[in-house]
C-alpha cells in the first residue's frame, strides 16, 4: 500500500507522464486498485492552485495545463488559427447540445444539408468523434464531442454548456429574438392592412 504522501507524488507522476488526459481508473491501474486516487487528486489540486500550472478535470479525465490567466504568455505571435465556418460552428453547437446525433438529425435541426467536409474539420480539430451507430434502419453513424472539445472551451463537462437564459443574458440571442419579434409585428400589420382593404 502506498503511503498518502507517496500516493500524491505517484498520481502526479502518472498524470505528468501521460500523453493525454487520464481517468481515475487509468491512474489506479498504475498506483493500485485500492488507492485513494480521488483524495490524492484533491491534494494535488490544492498544491497547484494559484500556480503557473494547474490540475484540471475535463470530461472525467485529468491533466495539467497552463494557468488560464497566463496562457497568453505562451502563444506565438504568428499563431495560425483555423477559423470555423458558420456551418461548422452551427454543426458543433448542435452536436454538443444533442449528442449523440446523426448527420440527418443535424441537417433537420439546421434546416439545410451539411457537406461531409464540415464534420471532417471538426474531427480533425479533435472536437468531434464517431459515437457508434443508431439502432434504426440504415444504422446511421452518430457523432459526439470529445474531451478535447471540453478542454478547448474550458468546460468540465457538457453540463457546463450555457443554457438559453445564459445565452440571452450574454446578448447572443437578442438579435434573433428581435428579428422574430419584428417579423411577427410586420406580419400582423400586413394582415391588418389586408383586412382594411377588403372592408373598403
């Protein structure tokens, strides 16, 4: 049995040496099935709090990352960023909020077809993955977000995605809401004019 202090060091070493974020079960495979990994992770989070590197959990997987307030120091001046198209942003949002979801379901929600390249770009970015096949005729492939998606957007889990009220409070839905209101008003006024003309 590993002593508590040594356990924290062992867990720290496992996470540090891992090429990708690791789950509690994966850590236990290295430090012992009976080890209090959750307790060790809590200790480590306390030790790294406020430092240049922090221990974070994204999608039930643990990894070290640069402290959010210092990330700008490590960005290259000529960093190239892949800009998502409007279709890519909409597709990613639909997958995040409705996963697992098929291509046909994405298209039904968007109201237009999506090109195969749109999902390919999201998969290349490491934000979307195949999530098995739906048990319906044709067995269409479904898609879901990845731990990389959570990490990139600073989410611990999909439960942290903003809700409708959050989006509205941030002003992201206001243009849509106003446009719908104006459309309803215009249609209402148009109906009134037609009624008046018929009366005349």
